[in-house]
C-alpha cells in the first residue's frame, strides 16, 4: 500500500483518502497509518461506520481545499482600508 500511495501522490493527486479493509495484521496498522492510510477496517466492520468515516474524510479534504482557495485569494487582493 505505501507504494500505491507514493505513486498516486507522484501523479499530483494529494487529496486522495486511502481506506483499507480486510484481514490486516495488527502490528502492520500503525505503519500503514504513518504512510498515509486514513483508516484500516477489519472484518465485521459495519458498513455504516466505513461510510461515515469516508464521508467525514472527504468533507475535511473539501473544506481544506476551500480554505486554501480563500486564503490564496485574500493574499492576492489589495486592501481597501
């Protein structure tokens, strides 16, 4: 997974949320999170939990992008004061 994340980011896609699911050894999870995986969902995880997490992550990415756009717009504007 770290290689996949690296390749995606090398393509300039820095706002992708990576979610993993399945049988992942517990000792591997901290390393995956450190490398850019947003969450790891094990067997039996309720679909609603995964959907809620994914929705929150996408909403946060959109909010960050909006703040970035607004901030860059203010920096370029001259003050009327």
